[in-house]
C-alpha cells in the first residue's frame, strides 16, 4: 500500500527537454513532474499568451509573461522563488524521484537545487515554460512541482515530495494546470510516464488524460533507453467531462 501511494505521485515528463528538477549548468531552463481531481480556480485572470499570428499562420506562445498563480482550495501553484531551493534539495534526496525522473544529478546537491530554481525563473522570463511550485496555500510549504509548455501541442510533467504523497496532491495539481493550459489555446496537451510507474498512469487517467500508447525507446534513464507511456488531453475531452 505504501509503495502504491509512492508511485501515484510521479508522473509525466513535460517532453522535449529536462524534466524537473534538473539544473542546467549554464542556468538554462529545467523541468517538472506530478497530479488529483479538483475544480480549477485561478487567483486572478491569466494574461493572453497568444501573440497575434501573421495572416494564415499560427499564434506564438513564446514571450515573457506576467506571473500567474492558480489555486484549488488549500492547494496553490505559484512560480518558484529562491527560498524554495532548500526544500527542492531535500525532496530530491528521495529514491523514487531519482527512479522516475531521467538525468537527475546523483547525488543531488544544494547547488543543483539553486540552479534549478534560477532556471525556472529564467523560463518564465523567456516564455519557454511555466514551471510552478506546488505549495500548501496557508503555510507555503513545498509539496512538489509541475511544469507546462504551451503551444499548439503542449506538454506537462510533475513530481511531489515524499511528505505530500497519498493526499491527492499530484492529481489536483495536474488537473488544475492542464485545464488552465487548454484555456490558453493549447489544442493538445501531452504527458508521458515511465512504463513501470503504474500509479502515475492512474493519476493521469483520474485527471482526464487519455492513454494513447507506447513510445518505443523514447527516453534515456540510468538503466539505458526505455519506452514511455503517452497520454493526451484535448479540449473536447473537457466538453465530454462537463457534459
């Protein structure tokens, strides 16, 4: 039972780059992973991320944007701040995080955590990704992280801390941010998981994602290249959900 709760909290990789919480040695963007059911409530109206497209073209999602916070009751998604680094460092001593997040530094040091947090701030400024800390709304205690890339096809990934597992944090955070991303104009949101991470696959399904299949030899882990399980969420999935 304890193992099952652990697996339920490691989820998708946000695709195409480094999943959270990997630092880049040049303080480039890092990445996210996590998930539960919730009614999305934003703390304020989000800005419009779509740059006006040229005639016949597609809108662009890449630009520096205002800070956004998303809330579901006692759960808050907010941008990382430098004071989060010690909690990130502590969380990344966990064996299960190392098992399911590819290319994570091992051992994971305080410098790695600081670089990761700095990379998250840089990602917001560049408009490349939207990395959020998952925190308790009242205490601001770090519960995990979740990261989304916006675009016509977006991607999302997450992780949660050992202390936050078994409480539905991962599913709530995934549900909250994925709905927000679709409201920004994302037409297809993708999530991939380690094939052995059955708990995370259940979390994706609980959040409304649809399993599509297996991507063969998709990502390199410590044990070598391995497959990934692919999930997606479309705007019409939410229409069916509401209906």
